[in-house]
């Protein structure tokens, strides 16, 4: 009888404890698929939230992240089960600054109460370059045999005979010869002047504002490559941007200016091959970096002469 009284006395408390324990907990998380990347490589962040049914929530506001830029923001998916409602969203970011950075916690509001995820550390570094690696120079021209060579010989013989006949005809006709005065061609532009003219033309086209971002960065990269080819006699047109960066290390460019140039050339590859679209400020900064780099290399070359 005493045991029955004790059970009767503690039963209400057990119900309260079990009810509280059976309530579905609220959880919000943010995870990254990797914590180390090279400059310009993507990082996928998964945002997840689990909450009981009937709760009012405001999804994570995707504000700007210091040192990172958004590449893609996926849709928010939700699944309902017996335990409540589960939400998930995948976003992709990248960084063009080297160093160890923290992606700050994302904030979600549920029933007027704020819930924060953990912060995420991402190490951003430059690609490793092997100074001892051989350069890939321009390949020699390869002769290709063709079965039509014998026809070319007969064509040359026929062309020679026809030329002789025409020469005899015009000599015998003694036609008045009109002497043409050759027009003196203007002097060719220097490598620096050619690059400045090309940059001004590119700026006037406003390709980036018109949505032609890939064409804009392709022309900007080609202008710099042609200047390096003419001014420094480097076979820049046949090299990748990473190979060009490695060879430009031998110049006396200031370290901070060289780092800016290297980041811009890598971002240009990311735009052309990974369909990355920088902000408008990024277009203007890339133009300024290329123009400044051409000015510096031109002055260094002039002072070395």
C-alpha cells in the first residue's frame, strides 16, 4: 500500500518530465564541405534547421560575409515528418583574399527568439607553384603529308606559263605605265601606347555593364598578355595565367602590386572557365590593376635600359 501511494504521488511529476522530454528540440546548424581552399575555389555551406510544427520562423538572412563573395544561393527546401519540419539550403561562396577567415554565425528567428549557428573557419591560400617545373613553350610546326602535292606541282607549272604569256602580252602592248607613289605608313605604336589605346577602347565599350562579363575579362587579359609579349619578350600568349605569374616574379614589381596582379589574373580565369560573375566594383578594380601593372612594368623596363 505504501508503494502504491508513492507512485500515485510522483505520477504527475513524471508526466510533466516526460512531456517536456518528448517535445521536439529546436536546432540550427551551418556546415561547410571543406575548410581549406585555394583563392577563387568554391565552398559549399549547408544551412539546416529543425523545429516542431506550428512554430513561426524567419529564415537566415544571407547578408554579406567579410572576405567572401556569394557564387550561388540555392532554394530553401523543407520536409515534414512526425518529428516536425526540417529546412535546408545550400549556398556557395568563394574568397579572393588569402588568410584564415571565420564565416560568422548565421542568425535565425523562431517565435521572436534568435538562434545562432556555429562559426566556420576557412583557410584561403595561393596555389603551390613549383619553381623547378619546366615551362610549356610554343610547339614547332609539324609538316603534314598530303596526297594532293602532285596536283600542286602541275598548278605551279601552269601558273608559271600563264605568267610568262601575260608578261609578254603587256610588254608588247606598250601600255602607259602609271607610277604609284607609295604612301608612307605611320610609325608603329609602342607597346605601352598600344596597350593604353586598347584599354581606352575597352572602357568605352562598357561590356561588363552590358552583361558581357566574360568578353570583358578576356579582352582585359589579352591586352596585358600582348603588352608583356612586346615589352618583355615573354611568350605570354602561349602560357596559362599561373605560368605567366610565375615568370613575372623575376621582375622588380612591388610585392603588393604583384599580389594584386596575380589575384586579378586568377579571377580572370575563374570568370572565363567557372562562369563566376564579380560585382561592378570588381570590374573597375580589375581594370585599375591591369593599367597600374602596365605602368609599373613600362617604367621598370625604361629604367633598366
